[in-house]
């Protein structure tokens, strides 16, 4: 037997603010820690890993990735320029999916792209939802939320990742092109 729901349950503004805050506090610090791990683990090691993935020059990409992860993680955590932070998440996760996780299937426990795609999708959802009242965007009177800003985060992140890969991804191992 099926039932048709005729009434909708309204979500209060406070509930939306809490949801946004929870998402920001889950995503932002996670990416800050990823960036700090690259720095604290030694950028030279990260550079070598990036070179092995085909990202050339590795020394530059290690620094760009660490800076972008720390910076976008901080702004998402604070709810500052929320949609632009989400765009950086999409770009970072797209590059990760197409370099490190490519060809390994879906599941992360096999090295697949499950995790990075989930992070990117949640970042787009956060751009649509907005950072909420408990954010610097709200304090500064910035309204960078909604379907349009979600599209900016998605398309902008994909374009940025595409540009980076077009200019710097050389997986052939040909060191002469580096």
C-alpha cells in the first residue's frame, strides 16, 4: 500500500544554519589538514609524488595544492566567499580523481574515486545552501548562495581543473617535457 504525502515539512532558517555550519565544519578543517599534511610531511616528498602522478613540475604543484587546500579549507570553515571556496574544493577533487584515483574503480578502499567525488558534490551542495547566518559572508552582507552559485562552484572548479591538467598533466613519464 502506498501513501501520498500531501503536506510538506518546512525547514526552519535555524535548521538550515545548523546544517550549513555542520557541513562547513566537516569539509573545511578536513581540507586544511590535507594541506598541512603536505607541508609538514615535506613539500619535497609531495613534489615527488605529484611528479610520479604526472603533475609537472611537481615542486610547483605541491605548493599550489597545499596553499589551495589550506586556503579554501579556511574560507569554507569561516563561511567567507563560500561559493568560491566550494569551487576550489571541486577543482582539487577533480584533479585528484583524474590523477591519483583514475583507473582504480569507484571504492576508496581500492584507491578509487568515491571519496573525492563525494567531497566535491557536498561542496557544490554547500554552495547552493550557503554558509548560513553563522558565517563571515553573513556578517559582511554577502549573498553568494543558491543554484547559480552552485553552478559557479561546479563549472568553475571543473574548468580550473581542466586548465591545470591541460597545462601540467604529463603522465607519460617523459622527463624531457617537464
